[in-house]
């Protein structure tokens, strides 16, 4: 039943990501619902238990993106593993602000890895300097904006699973 709910949640997020989320863009940055859900799944569960879901989601994201195959998958898996490691070693208590901090770190690491791997594949035509002011401000806005949506999604997940546990 839980796998069905997880699959349904990711399908709904994928549909929302491709249709309605673009209307929520702020300064040309829209929330990445799939990334937020993957990071929350990694924080609330163990990476060893859900690694196959992360790889499958990365595979589907790679299929429908226009960038070289494997760039999103590799970025998603590495940032998920980093968040799991941080969650197990440094942020051992699962408290609200630690979850939001982990999501922020996860979004930041995902975007940095995506930029590095894209640069490796000669996808982004940047100057010799990797971080420009525009790119840095965009990443900061994306971290803050996705962290805000992570708060909303976390409360929704907590409410749904709390009701399910009491029923």
C-alpha cells in the first residue's frame, strides 16, 4: 500500500511539475516538486530502502529532459546519498528545521552537480568563471523557494500519514 501511495504521489507531482508549477514561478524560478519529494523521502526513510525509487525517478526525468542522458540521474542519486549521509551522521535528530536545512542543502547540491555535469557535457555555454552573479542568485532563490515548498509538502505528508496511522 505504501509503494502504491509513493508511486501515486510521484505521478501526481510529475503531472503538476509539467503543467501547473510553471504558474508558480518567482523570478524565473519554479519549484521542483520531484526533487523536494525525493529529498523528503530520503530524509524520512533510509537511502538503502528507497535507492531504487531514486534511480527510477532520475531515469524518467532524464528521458523527458533535453539534456544528456544520465545528468539528472547522477545528480539526483549523488545529492540523495549526500543528504542521507548528512541525515545519519550530522543531523541525526529528525526535527522540522533540520529537515528544511537538509532539503536546502539537497537542492543546492543537486543544482551544483547539475551545473558541473552539464559543464562536463559542454551543455552550458558559460564563461571561464563557473559562478556568475546571475547564476549564484538564481541558485539561492531556488534553494529558498524549494525549501518553502518543502515546508508545505512536509506538512501535507505528515497530515496524510498521521491520519492513516490513526485510522
